C-alpha cells in the first residue's frame, strides 16, 4: 500500500559544515523560516540561509548559504537549539547551561542575572498561556532533581515562574499550554502544572531506549511505546488515534500531517495517521536527527542536512487514484482539508469524488459510483458522453480537461461484452432517472432527457411512455429518428403530441392501427386514438379523423363525440346539431349519439327525443321485416322504445302515432286514452304481460283508486265478447289471480260470467276473502278502540262530577271573588263552584290569553 509522500532533498553538504575538520559532527538542528541553525560537537553554532528553487524537472531543491558561525567558548557539544523568532533570540543548551544568543549575530545577550545551570533538557511551549507576545514560555529539567521549572524568556531576561515536582527524574519532555508530557525513568505521564493533576500513561524504560516525546498538535502528543509502537495521547491521557507500528529502534520522530515520519538506524519510514498503514520507506544511514519545523521536515546525519519535501497532496491523491486505491485517496482528500484553502479544497474534493466514481463505474461498482457522482456534483454529460450517440447532435458539451477517467467510450470499457454493455446501460438509466428528478440536470435538461429517451427506446424500457407523457425536454430532431429506428412508433406519436404536432401524431397512430406500421406497444391503440380525439381541441383534426374512426367501428368511434363536452357545457366544443348532421351517414353511431344526449346527458330538447324515438321505432320495424332477426334482438329493441316513450315527455306524440303498433299503446297512454291503449295491447299485439305492465306504468303517479279503475278497464277488455276471438278468459283469470289486491271483489263478481267455476278463481277468491276478512277485522279493532276511548272519556267526566257542590251566600266565586246570590253555578275541576257568567267570560278570553302567553314565551326564548 505504498505511496510516494516525500522526496529526500540535500540541503547542507558535509563540506559546508566540517570544512577540513573530519571530527566535526552535527549535534542538534533548528530551523526558523529560511534560517537553519546547526550545533556541533566543537561548541560552534552555524547559521545557514536556505533558498528554495525548482529544477528543470520541476522538482524542489535547496541551496544553503552559510551566513555565520560562532564559537561559544565552552568546549562542549551544543546539545540543543530552540529559536524564539518573536524575540529574535536563539536559546542554546550547552554544557548543561542555557544561554540566549541573538539570532542574527549569534552574540550572547544578558539574561537579567538568572542563570539556568545543570539543565538536562528543555522545550518551548508552542501553545503559550501568558498572552505576552514578546516572551517565550519554556520548561526546563534540572539534573538530579525531580522537578520541572517553568520559565519565560524575554528580550533581556529569563524569569522563573514555577517549579513543579515529579515522581521521578524526567528524561524528556514536551509542553502544550499547561500540560507537560514527561518521559520519566520508568514511565510516561501527563502533568497539568496549573491544577497539579497528573495522569500516568504507560511504562517505558528510558535506560534501555531513548524516549520520544513529541507535541503534534493542540493538547496531543506522540510517544515511543514498547513493542515498536508510536502511541498518541491527549491531555486527558486518552488515545484518540490508533497507534502506528514502527521499528523498535526508532530514535526520532516528526509529524507532517497526515503522516508520521520515523527515523531509525537505517531507514526513514512514513506512516499515515489516518489508517496507520506504512506508506513509504526511504533508506537513510547514519541518521541522527529528525525534526519538523512549521511543516518542513529536516533530517540530519552527523555530517549533512537534508529536507524531506512532501509531495503536494493533490499529486499523492492522483497517484492513489491511478492505482485504483479509491478509499485511500478519499481518506487523504478529506484529511487535506486542513491544509488547503476552503474554495480550493471544495474544487479538489469534487473532482476527486468524480474521479473515484468513474474508477468504480469502470469496475461495475455502480452503487458506490453513483454515490460519488452525486456527492461530487458530476456534470452528468461526462457520463452520457461515454455512451455513443446518446448526446444530442446539437449539444455543445466537451469533456473535462484534464480528463476525469481513462475511458474512450463504452466500447472501450466493455470490449464487446454485451452483458456488460447492458449492465452499464441499466446503470445509466437508473442514474439519469434520479438526476432528472433533482436539480442536478438544471441547464442541460435537454441532453439528459434525450439520452434517457434513447436508452429507453433501445432497451425497450417500460418507462419510455411515462417519460413522453410527462413534462420532458426531449429534442424532437434527435429523438424522432431514434424512435423510428427502434420501431417505437406509438412513442413517436406521443413525442409529436408533446411538441404540439398532433397531426403528425395522429398520422403515426392511424398507420399503426391500419397495419402499415408494426408496433404492439398498445393493443388498444384504436380506443386510445378515439379517446385522444375526444379531448383534442383542434376541431379540424377531429372532423378529419372522425370518418376513419367511424368506418372502423361505429360503436367505439362515436365516443369521439360522446366523451366530448357539448357546446352547452363548454364554449368552443362541438354543437350537437352539427354532430347529428355529420352522423346521418353512420346510422348506428347516430343512434348511440342520440342515446348519449337523451339518456345520459338528459338534454331537454324535443327534437333529440323525437329523433331517438323515430330511430328506435324504425329499428323495431326493420327487425320485424328481417327474417334472420332473433326474438332477443326484437325484444331488446322494443324494450328500448317502450322505455323511452314511457320516461320521456318531450317527443312529439302525434308524429309517432300510426308509425308502429308497438308504440301506439304508450302514445295513447300519454294522451290518457287508456281504453285504446289496452285494446291495442290485448287484441292487436296479444301481449298480456305488456298490458299489465302498461297499467302499472300509467298508474304509477296516481292514487289507489286510479290504479284500481285502470286494472278494471283491463279486465273489461279481456271479458269483452264483441271483439274478434271473443273474451280472453285465460288472460282475465291470470290477471285476477296475480293482482287480487288491486280489484274490488264485488265489482269483479258482477262482471264474471256465471258459468265460471270457483276452482278456476280460487287464488283470486282466496285473496279477496282474505282481504275482506282482514278489512273486517281491522274495522272491528278500530271500533273497539273507539269504544274504549269513549268509555274512558265518560269515566273521566263522571270522575270530575264527584259529590255534591255546596253553595251559600257566604261562599265566594273563585274567578270574580263575589258571593253567590243564586243557586245556579258551574264547577271547576276539583268541585270548586264559580259563577256561570264568569266561566263564559273565561272561555271567551281564553284564546286571547293563549296568544299573550305564546308571545311571552317567544319573547322569553
């Protein structure tokens, strides 16, 4: 899983450091911007200026210009150098003593009398807490003391702030804010010198191997752990990253996000902080020092200095994509967000997502590819352009440069594998369907819809018709030839219709129905065309194709007119009179249309009702004269005619009289000429059932007496002996037996011939007798109830009479309160005597009082 993350570039050659002195070794390094400082074992500080330049091959290189070197006069190696750029000072540890020198002249500067001696290690606080921009915070470890001193370095002095005790003698340390990460003799720990809180981390033997304590970020440290692990720990002592596995002989480490660089005796290894994998290994012998300075990683042997130049993350990501390591590339891209300006990162991120999508697209990982295309906001035309001929000829699209993928087209991808071709097409259909329902297709909707139509047509997809029937931006010039090529003629008609070319659409559909073109998309295409015409607003097209539809099928074709709103319902529609005139040459369609107007639309116009009645009558006559007509056909036609004549009151009766015998009875009924109607039904048509139905129909809206008279008329017609054929005894008997409840039995018995036998009329007589008995019992019950009510009233009257009423001159009337002067009186309920004239007056005033009471109640309500 290697990736080239760094290049090793020489910075300071050994001759620039040693000169002719072979025994000179580099002991420490410090870099501040373009200034490089080296401390050597002969107590010299060397100051170099690093100049970056680009080679002819486009690679970064360095030229080191030596500015100065300074002897400190202590005859001991320079152990540590730290730059304080804000103060233009260089803090030097040499011979266990900290001194401060000027960064430019390397001359010592006064420290205000404070001397730090016996120092074994120190570090600078890169996250200072004092808030003073013109001082540097520093932590110092003193020999043979279990303590750490916190100091501040000013331009002209060093000031001791605090001393913090530790459980053991510290060997190495790093400082961030108030948190000190310490390598003690047997373990690592984190100490907060402000609160005094401490947290033990893990054991480590400092005598066996040099500890590594490296601040890598805000409140986060990198530590060398047993077993060759690089452990991460935050200020709370918690590891929020997985450890990296490096060599057990690591002597130094640095961080250049997102990588951890480790130095051992023979190699420089590069691990990712994102997935903890080893990414690069560089051979490097005699390595002694490795430090990162503001994103610059400096590597030194004992004689020379090198720079580990990180390759641009964009190049690293592209290398990963070339190797099809998509997930690593995406992880690295997300990690690069902290090092790249926001706008530039957004552009980079989208492009990487798009490239990753195409890689997975080529590997048939369609779900992942679709997600990356969506997140990367891919111009969908990049994808469509891989499919030959799908983009419209008028499209101005050109592929992205540099290209997002290495594919020429779909043929290059599939190498002729038709199964793969179909899978790629199914994916594009799915993706385009999602794209067109979102905002991603804005600006090139025509390209998307046209490509989708072509795919639907080519693959026979069921959604082709849905696309054309909905709002779409399919280009007619590109889509029409494609639909013809794949014999999607019905869909082509829909496309014409959507583009306002209804005439072309109808021509295409008529050819399919007529068999000139083969397309089985809609087996009911004729009905569809009729339905289309019924809603078509172009009346010229309607009249032009109506004759074709009626010639093919009058029953279906007439729906062009029956489904269309009439002119009375909607302005600009067909006038029924014009339609009736047009349908004169199509008799069946005319009949259907009139039925629609009269029976369904319920138009109340005499001419439509009369015309329909005449057509019904003519049809019945035609069936009677046709030997091949069946009884069912004749019966159905008669029923239609009779129903119309009975239900409608708008047709001209006189026009229909004499036209056909079937209609005469109903027509006479309309004129209240029931005797003529019954005579026709009984003696001419000999249709007893129709005669009885006629009586029920004619008396439907009348009372029982009218109904009884009508049935008696029918019975009289049956029993009339003066007509040819004589009385119709059987019909009369059936009538009486079926409708016994309608007849007056006494009148019937007077009409019946005396020679008729009683068993013949048994059902009628039984019914009449039952009705008579029922009526007698009902009347007896009514009389009994009336008598009981009368008796109750008499009882109440006697109850109110009660005993004697006492009247005297001393007793007063309850109404007027005057005494009685005569014995005559009236009694109120309860036996209270009152004057007769008072009762009379009370009775006269009662209606007036009730009116007042009602008015009072109304007002109260």
